[in-house]
C-alpha cells in the first residue's frame, strides 16, 4: 500500500523579476482553471479526462502552458466541479493563487536548497527554500518526491511537497477502538478474544482554546458591526484571532494523532475509527453547541491518525458507530446513571466515551474476523441517520477484566 505525506516550506524569490513572473503564472493557472470549470459546469455530465484533453489542450497550450500544466489544470477543474455538484453547491469561483506541478515541471537542488519551477512560455523561475531539518528523514528513508503545489497568500510563497512510499501493513495482534469527542479522545484495546487490554483518555484542549479566540473575534465584530471589514486594524485583529484558532486546532490534532499512533504501534493493533457521514448537517443543537461543532476537527483528527498509522504500517478500518455509547460491550444492558456515566451489567461504573470506544474495538474485531484477507484501510460504510435501529452485536459474550480506570460501586 502507498502512503503519502505532505510537507510545506516557505520560499522566497531572490530575483524580483522571477517573483513577478511567478505571480503572473499563478494568476494564469487560476484563471484558466476557472475557465475550464465554467465550461464543464454548463454540461449535463462530468466529462472524462480524455474528453477534457481533446477539448482544452490546444487552447491551454496557446496560452503558454506546458503539456503537464494543461493536464493539471484539466484534472483540477474536474475535481472542483465534481465535488461541488456532489454537495449540491453553486458554481465554484476560484480565488486562491495555487498551481500543481508534476516532477517534469520542477527541479529541486537539495544542496543549494533551491527549487526551479517551469512557468509560462517554457521559462523557469528560482525559489530559495526555508529548509527544515525534519525534511531530511523523507529524503533519506526511501520516500519519493512526487507532485508539488506552489501557493501565494498574504504576500508569501509556500511550496507543498508530496512524498510517497510503499508500506507493508503489519498483521494486527489486537484491535483499538477510538472515540473522538469535543474535549477528549478515548481508546480501548482488546485482544483477539475480545478481552480489554488497555483503556485510556487523551484530553483535547485545543477546541476550548480555539473557541476562546472565536468568541473574542465575534465580540470585535459585534462592537464594530458596520465598519470592521473596512478598517485595516480591526480587520487584522479579527483575522489574527481566526488564524490563532486554526493553528491551535491543527497543533492539537497532530498531538492527539501522534499519541494514538504511538500507543497503537506499541500494541500492534488494527485501528477502528467511526465511519460517520454528514455529521454537521445532521446535528441540531443549541447556539453554543453549534459554535463548538463548527470548530470541531473530527475529520482532521481521523485523517491525521489515518496517515500517521499507515506510515507505521498499522491497518485502519472504519466501522458503523451507531449506538456504540448506548450498547453494553458485555452481556446485559447498560444502566445510565446520567449523560456521562453508565453502569455495566457486572456492576462496574464506566464513562460512556469508554463504552463507545470499547464497542468500536469489538466491531473492528468482528470486521477483522469476517474479512480475513484485510490488507489495509476498509472503506467507511454508508451510515444511515441515527433514528434507525441497528441489529444487535452477535458473538461470544466477553468477560470484563478489572481495569484501573473502571471503579465498582
């Protein structure tokens, strides 16, 4: 199986004329991608890449683009239209100055830390990269540099490097279920007989901190309702708090995913994640709940866990999460003490988050035993809305072993 990682680097153009030419290229790349998007949007079907090539290749070549530039523009336009129509959105308008480049259109000099990029008219521009030491492990550990993306935003040039490597997935010895919540991530590891091996909770403080910055930004907007968009100082203050919130969430997601994968690697597990769909559109809560939901990085945590686990050769599975916090993982029924706590049939008191992660691990075990040929990531099932009743879990009753985080009354 192939694993991909992306690293981004700040870059500068030592030659001022190269900076101008790079901006012109990025603007042309965006504008002609928008042109292809507009043309596709008017059709009653999503054309194939072959059809797009026959229709737009000569037009794009006449604008000075190289052959691989044309291919990237056509592919990007198709991706944008397909994703937008799938979500029933309106015709997309591209604003970001970005360009995807194949390996034929760039040359990287590791010794000089310079990147040469092919632009319009077969010209080349040079970028000096701000090198980071962590990049060395990708160039020295059999990773192959594939596609790159060049982006210009807020006066800076950023280069995104995509690395790819073939990884051999380990044979799992245990199953790890992961339940992601607003303020923590819980996990349960069970062996091949379904008996708990380890349980734990990792605090997720990023959402609370990011929410504080969101509240400050909204207070500024309410205070200067009519003019905050037009006064540079006020607009920058709002943008600064928004950027800080995003950085906090990203750092927290990396921290959580790194911890999870370290534990998963120690126990050599198959990681069972929740296969949720349309989470935000199905939720309907209070104003405060919706504000937290808008900042919740549920998908990002899953994505980070996914790619970090694949790099370590750990298989991933997505399982049906319906009623995992309402179903007893052992024989009998749960007795709910309150929203947070429940009593298991054997008398132990446990948090419902741990019940959910426990059930996810058991469902991952069922999936693994049913699909002996599991070789990698299992596609997430189509999960219906929560008002449908799932079939109860089948299999041998599982005995609870006493764990330190479970207390008995």
